[in-house]
């Protein structure tokens, strides 16, 4: 994954994508800022991603890690690729019973 894309965790549920961009725009040009929402309810999940035009700007923005915003200490790190996880044992007729 790109070193210019940051994962932002422990976001307040009051922060939207525009608010996320505002927090980080002082570090450099942002090409994308998104707060992830639940597909069914539309409510924020408490995390998002910010992508900078330059890797150097993303590195500077890592200093936001641990800073309190809207009563919550943000977790900021370089975004990693999503791991493919099994979605459960749906359709498998042989379940263990204990």
C-alpha cells in the first residue's frame, strides 16, 4: 500500500470526512479523506483514511498520533492492506458441537 495513505482510528462519531480533512490539511495537500460508515446504518465506524499527495507530508502527519480530538486520542499509522479474513462458517453443514 502507498506510504502516503494513513489509517486514522479512534475517531469521534461526530467527525465526518470534511472534519477529518480539516484535522490533517495543515500537513500538506490531501488527495482523499474518508470516514468509513456502516453500510446498513450509515453511522460512522470510528475510523477513516487520509491520503496525501506527498509521502513526506504523510510522515509529518504521523505526529497527530495520540493527540486528543473531540475527546478521543487519535490512532494514526501508515495504512496497511486489508487482510482477507474468512467471513464465518456459513453454508458448512458440519459444525462442531461442544
